[in-house]
């Protein structure tokens, strides 16, 4: 007769013990914890990702900021003030005589002055424009040493000279 052997049957490749729900949950938590720590370190975008670890010292010394490294004085300094160039005006600068000639031959100004002589009233905008142009003519004439009466005085002087010549010649 044969005696039954009391060998453990767990080594048999056929049947395995089933895990309990708690064991399965624990394994899932462990897997999740491992996955959670997979990515890059926090702040890696700002500090830059270094592929080569051998050149870390040089990269740490380099300033990652972009822009000019020129120092800017924040306080009042005794440095000479650099003059700023004024933008060129639309009109080229004219001599006072050329500007005066241009104003005297201005068609719009002539037309508005004729309307004023005829007794018409101008709009406020037109009147201010005429006043500004007449003021500029006065300034230019003062710069050039001219006056309104110069032309009339010259004509009167010429007439007086002619009258004197008539008297001296014979009073004709």
C-alpha cells in the first residue's frame, strides 16, 4: 500500500492563489506613486534643462537674462547733457526776407484781406489765421528793419525832391 505524501501543492504550476481586493488596491497605489514622480523637476523650464552635466559650471555663471548689460545711471550725474536732435519740420527754414516775400504773395491771405476791405465778416477760424499771418509779417519786417511807412516816405521824399527841382529851375 502506498502512503500518501504530504507535499505542498503550492509549487504546482497550475493554480495560483488569487490576490485580495486590498492587495490589488495597494499595488495600484504603489504604481500610481511611481508614475507621479516621473516628470521633470519643478522649475526646470525657468532654469533650463541641461543635457550635458560636465559643463554645468560655465552655464551657471552665464546670465540667462536677455538684453543690454550696459549700466544705467539712476541718479543725477555731472555727465554732459547730450543734445537731442529736433525732428526736421515739414517746411524748410527760410530766410526772413524769403518768408516775407512768400507771405506777401500768399493768394489766400490776399483774398481774405480783400473780403475784409469789402466789409464782409470772416469766420473765427479765418480771422485767427489772418491775424497770425499779419503778426508774422510784422515780426519779419521788424527783424529786417522795415516799416509800413518806408515805402510812403520814399515816395514823398522823391516828390519833394522833384518839387524842389521845379522851384529851383524856374517854378514851372
